[in-house]
């Protein structure tokens, strides 16, 4: 997971309350009880008006916080406007940050345009979801910059029918992008809270071809291997041997390698015939460290 170039304010912003007590219903009930004075004194109201008034009053007591229909319509309209804004920001992200910087694989661009990135970031940071930077997701982890996600996805050459292993689930965003492109995604997260929330999120969003596990990613997922490709989203000081063993002949691994909290290099690992391994430096990066079980 790529670290931000500049600090992002992680302070939580409290959402405005959506529920407002409804006074319109009780006012209707009060108005129905008004009547003109009868000759010689006041009359007791009777007939259908009283029945209707009592019904309205009872409803107002039973549902004191029900919002008027106009408010509900307004909320729906607001939600629709937000969805349109996210779609616009997502389209701009794909055009300027990805295609505009050399991401050429049409399927990768379509996957990045399909996945709702704002659903993989904390709610108070959703307005920033499609910005050209990573974002904190808690527990010292981040969701990578969109370009890095697209670049790492493109370089492993994803294809239908493939099985891919991801180390470092985080919020589940990279796994969701991969799930749009390959048959099966296996993803491992060492932080229990992130592993659980990512699993729940991916299930709710319908990514049935993603399997999640909490654990130390150093050892991979041997019973599910070998894999056509492996994506590592945390910086390791060296390439873990168990991951090399679980990579298919002809398979590709993308992994940031280097000391924690210093500039690392994004490495492309190619497992050739006869288990011969070649590596190539692609670009300098800075990722969070590869965490191990204590």
C-alpha cells in the first residue's frame, strides 16, 4: 500500500444528523380540532373530522421522528447527486490519472472504472477517494494511489481464468480490481480488523470470486497455489521464498522491495522455465512495511 506524499488529515468529521423530528403531522392534527363556537357555548366536535384527527394524532405519536415525504424525496435526490458526483470523479480519474499517464490495457481501465473506490475508504474521506494520492484506512495502513493500483494490475498481465494471490488486503480495493479481471483472487491480511472489514465489504459488493484470509502473508496460501500472478502491497526487505515457490512457471509477481520507511523499488519478478527467476526494477516507490506475525 503506497504511502502518501503529503499528510492527510485523518480527523473524523461527524456527519450531520439526518433525522429531524416531524412537526407537520401534529400541526395537521391540531388544525383539524379547530371549530367555530356554537351559539350559547362551545360545541364538542364530532363526525368524520374527529375520527380523522384522532387517527393523524395517533400516527404522530407512534412515529414522532418520521420525516415528511418532501424530506425523503430530498434525501433520495441528494444520494443520486452524490452518486453522479462519484461517477464523474471516477471517470476523470481514469482519463487523467491512468490513461493520461500511460495505462493502456483496456480491461484494466474498465476495471478501474467499474470498482467504486469511494466504498473502500473511510466515510469521512470519501470526497477524496478519487484523488491522485493514497488515503489512510486505519491501523497504520493505506489504500494505494489509483495509478499505483492500475500500474501493478497491468504489469502482471491479468487474464480470464487466472488465479491471483494478493498479500496485504487492506480495504479490499486492489482485490476488487483484480476480481474484475481474473477468475479467482486469494488475498491475505495480517491486521485482524482490516481482514474482517474487507471480507464483509467484498461480500456485500458481490465479489464472490475473492477469498480472504487473516494471517502472515509471508507464507502465502500454499493449498490454493500455484498462482498465475502474485501482487504484494507492502514493502519487504527481500522476496519471500514461499511466494516464489507458489508462483507458476511463467508467472509474474509485483512486489516493492527495500527497507521500511525508505524509498523502495517496485520489482517485477518473472519465474521462467526450470524455476529460473529474473527480476526487474520498475520504479522507486514508498510503501508501508511488510508486517510479520509476532
